[in-house]
C-alpha cells in the first residue's frame, strides 16, 4: 500500500457542477473554500480559514464552518473526526482508505483499492439485524516511525 499522491480532487469546474446539480449557487465564499480545500485535501474549518487569510480573502470562521458543513451534508465533501475530537473535512468524496496520523492529527489518502473492494465484498454477504450498511469507511490509525540515522 502506498500513500496516494495523485488523487481525484474535484476541480473548480467539477465543484461548480456538483453545486449546480444540488441547486446551490457557486458563491465567491464557496469557491474560495473549495480552492483552499484543493490545496489542503483534509482540513478543519480553522485550517481553511487560515489558508483563506493567507490569501487575503475575508470569510468569517462561522461562514467557513457553515460552508464546509453544508458541503458535507450534500455529500460533496466528507467528514472525518480525529482522535482529539476535531472535525476535519475531506475534499475527495470517492471511497478511499485513510491513514490517520495519531500524533500529528492529520489524514493521508492511501492507494488501496483492493482493500476497499475486499471489505465491500465481505460485507455484501453479511447482515446486521436492525441495520442497513450505507457506506464503508476504512481508516488505518498509525504513528510516525522514528528511525535512527546511522
């Protein structure tokens, strides 16, 4: 398994189309948030706000959070929760595996389509009384290795 370098991050045109299909307008604020997310990939509202401030774009913290939350509700983005209970958003909404760095509280995409397919195949044959499985979310939890240089 390798960390995914070239992932399908929705372009601004893709993003505009996703908004249009859901009856949402491509406002200046939404486009600015998506541009920041294109760079960050996995980010909290604070991280997005900092990226926007770095670019001298003024969008309030509450607006950033509301935009991210709405995009997650519309399934344009997905939500991720870190072990320190901070909410992160993921710009890639296709099924993929994550590696969560427990020490640095960050998420990395992992190239492992065979793992996702294997789990999905196994779950197709299973029934959970009283539940209907809606999606599969695979997250590997890890710590950075500390290698001693010789």
